[in-house]
């Protein structure tokens, strides 16, 4: 009976993290105001954190691989939330991938200051071991006369 319970708890954690990631993707594609998107992301992060806290014992009992996956998903979620809340990065196309605490930032931003901000935000998240920067600075769109 204990193994079934642990298995179900692992599924819940996996589904929660996946839901958060999918929610973030949907939020980034919405056309609503930045504040609305930020609130939705904050709510998603809060739900995932509460679920992880509620299932803390199950996380401890799972294998190292599962624990690393949960940590990586939470790191990615926190970085995406910070990026969407940052004035320099709002509207940028920044992809965040975390593997074993190593974060890879890719996509395009408007300036060198935005690159620096993205790297700084990623480094500020607990659990990040290293940030790999693959961000490109996009040329500004031509203005119409």
C-alpha cells in the first residue's frame, strides 16, 4: 500500500510541475496586460510550491532523479516569473531550460542591459548552479516615417 501511495504522490508532483510549465507557456502567449500575466504566474508558482510543501515527505522518499526534476522545474518556473516581471525583459522571447541546476537562457532581447538583467535574475534563484547565456540582442524594428 505504501508503494502505491508514493507512486501517486510522485505523479501529483510531476503533473503539478507540468501544469505550471504549461500555464507559463500559455501566459506568455496571451495578449492581456502584463500585470494580469504576472498575477497568473504568481498564482501558478504559489500552487506548485504549496503542493510541493504538502508532499515534502514523498519528495524526500523518491529517487534522486525525480528530486532533481522537481527542483529544475521549480527553478525554471521562478526564473520565468522573474523575467516576465522585469521591465527590461517584458515582451522579450526568453526560453529557460534547467538541467541539474544549470540554467540555459536562449532567445532574443532588446539590449545588452536586458541580457545582464536576465542572467542576474537567473543567478538569484536558489538552486541555480550556473547560467549559460545564449541570448541574442535583436535589432530594433525599423520605424515608419
